[in-house]
C-alpha cells in the first residue's frame, strides 16, 4: 500500500476492514480522476483532495466523510459523473460530494447583509452537516496554500474565509478549524495588523511562558494538597486574530490583555471543575469581574468551561480555564466530535437531531429577534448566483426591491427558473429569479397587495 494512503488510514478513528477499503477505494479513484491536473503551486491536484481528506480524518470524521473529502472535487473538476460516484460509492457519499460542489458556486459579497444571508444559507442548505465540514476542510487546505495564488485573488479569498467560513466553523464549535482559518486569512487581509500583533506576541514571550510554567507547577501542587488528584494541565496561546480584535478593543494596550497565554486544567467530572476553582481562589486572589461560568451558562456554540483570572503573587495575572476532558474535546471539535457521528454501526445519522441542532446554533445569534429565523426565511438566487434572503411568502416584487430600489421601480417582468412568470408570483427557496426591467416601467399601487417586505412597500407608496 502507498505510504500516503497508509498514513491517512492510520488517522481514522475506527478502522474496520470495511472502512479501510472504502478510503483506499476513494483514494485510488480520486488519484486516477485528477491524473495530470496541477494546482497553482505546480503540485499534482490530487494533493489538495488528499490534504482535505487528511484534515477530515484529523477532526475524527468517519470513513464516509473522509472518502467524500477525497472525492470532493471530482464532479466539478473531472469527467466523473454523479452516476459513477453513486454506483461506486453509494448515495450518501454522492450527497456529500454534490453538496460541497453546490456550496462552491455561491458567490461572496463584501457586504454584511449578503454575508449574513450566505452564512445562514450555508447552514440551512447543508441538511447533512458533513457537507459543511468537508467544505471547511477544503477551505483550510486552500488557505494553507494561498501564497501560490495571484495577490488580487488572495485578498478576495482570504476575506471570504474570514467573513464566511471561519465564523461558520466557530458556530459549529470547531475551534480547531476556526482558529486556523482566522489566523491564515488575517495574514492576508490585514498584513500590517498581522505583523504588529505577531511581533508584540513574540516580545517577552519566553519570559511570559516561563512565569506561566512556574505558576502551573504551584497550582498543581495546591490541587494535589487539597485532595484533587485526577487532572492534567497545559496552556494555550491565544489565536492571533482573536488577540488582535481584543488588542483593538483595549485601545492597543497589550498590558490589559491577560489571556495571551492561558493555563488549562482538565478534570474528570463537572463537580471537580467547581472544586478546583474553589481551591485556586482560596490560594490566589481572583480578579473581580473575570470569573465566568460557561458550564452553567454555555456560549452560543456550546462551549463550556470555567474561566478565572488570578493574581499569581509575582505581580502577574494569569487566566485559568477549567473544564472536563469531555468539554475540552467539545471545545476543540464541536459538532465534529458530536456523539451523533460516533455511534457504532449507525450509518443513518438522525437527520432530525442534526437539523434541530443547526437551527439551534444558527438562531442563537443575538442579532436575531426571531428564534426560528430559518423556517421563516427563504433564500433565492440571482442568475449570477448571488443569494437574496427574503421572508417566506415574498414575491418577485420583493426580490426586485431587495436587489435595488431602482430595479424594483423599473420592473416590467420576471423569469423564475428561466420561465416568464407573473411579477406577483410567490417565490420558493432555491429559485433563480431574473428581473426584467424597462426604462418606461413604473410601480403600480396594486403591487402593495403582493409585497411582503416593508422596504418594497415603502418604495411603491413613495411612487404613487
Ligand atoms: Mn477543493
């Protein structure tokens, strides 16, 4: 067996003969399909699909998803037909590969309104969350190799990643992915900021780390002395992008940021978290206002942990994050570590659970007044693939005004999925809508009966 394939298989969480065979088959299939194709870097195209699959395996995804990762570009970039994928690999893998291919055709805009719609659309259309996870791992490899792409493209791709894909990874709770996506894109989107914060981080880093290590030993001693023995600790370095945001928030006063390095304490049970917090607070004075209980009150993406910042006694302040092993895994891998994917022999993932879960995380956005945003919105497309987000029941009139008031005012007809239709037609999610304009056309008060959005109504009223 090829070494490369062997290393990929060794990463699989479970490796029954059946799963090994599936991954090996997808490996050989994709390699043959991409034969002769090259990337910008000059390396074989197959390296990209291989690295995508490797990222998936490293997240602990199942063999089906890893195989889909190997195949994710075969429909778009090779002669392979959907029928062949289905015949060779089954419906489930075809579904994932087709989903990833579709997501690739959505267009990104530098406007917040579009981006928020796009994020919601991505969450809503990926009925099987594995589609999104493959897409994110695909992005990760593209970002890691972005230096080979032309500079103008670099910036667009990096922005798209920073504004769309990294936040999605974050919402899915996959911090391991979102952190790297953020830091990679940050280095292209804001080169000066990136340089500034990197050099600040380097400054005094050794000393900071030394102090933290010393403190970590004292904490370990104190915990053992108080009867807590089953735990381990390490530390984490704050991601550059998230550090930079905090740095700006504190008006560039780096001294006010106490969690550049943070100590992490992993214990067995939830009650041990509180026990450890008590022991630590009895020995070191905590900084008021910095004690956070994300166990009782988890973050929107499911993150759980206790945070506290204490005075070490050497004039230093250190943040300590206390959690169980389980919470730690959840904090890094989020939905990728979710039990839904881990049940032995359970090929049919419970779609209802996942949809509920997606709905849950995407509706927790504080900006959302309505909880069930997704069920009350539809997403339709312009002929170029731009996403327009409208309330359920909206008509082509609303669509026209959503693009631009000038388009609404000059609307004379509409094509829905290529067919001429009535302008008051109610739109359905996923339709492609093309507005026909005429410079002599003007809004009609009758349109008011068919307009659902306040924006469209306001413009129609203004006219008459
Ligand atoms: Mn790809």
